[in-house]
């Protein structure tokens, strides 16, 4: 299975309060897509962490497109995570202007940015 479960999607929507968690200049505000921070790769992945809540961001289509077109900046902001830096719960992510660590229970812990 390489897609987020209904439970993970529901928890991400609650965490984000229905809003886009990324908020680039292209943001439309409303979360519409569930973005994998660590990519699934061609043909998917058997790694269960790929579909964990800490690897999921609720994003609008404008921001989802921006992430795909600006990978270097997206990696720097934690919106993309290298498969070599798993799990995503250990990688800070910039959420709506503040740095945080995401856990697999829906928790968000404010932190300092580290690279």
C-alpha cells in the first residue's frame, strides 16, 4: 500500500484545521491534497513510514505544485524529506511560518530549524 489511509488523512486534516500547512506565495489557503514529505518513488514503497502521519502534509494545489517545481527550497523547509533521512518525524518542517516536528499521533512540537 502506498497511499495514506483514511485515518491518516483525517488526522492530517484535523492537525491542519483544513488549511494548507505549507503556505507559499501560490497558496490558495484550503488544504486539498495529501503530500508525502518523503516520496514514495516509482512503483511505490513497502516502508510503512511512507504513509505515516509525520510524513503527510495537507496542502493546497498551488503549494503542492510549487513543492514539485522547487525541490531544493522544499527540502530546505522540510516539505520534502530525503529517503535517507527517515523517519520524517525527526525532520523539522516549516508550517505556516514556524518550525515544528510532527509525530504519528497528530502532535506538533515547535522546534528550532536544523539542517
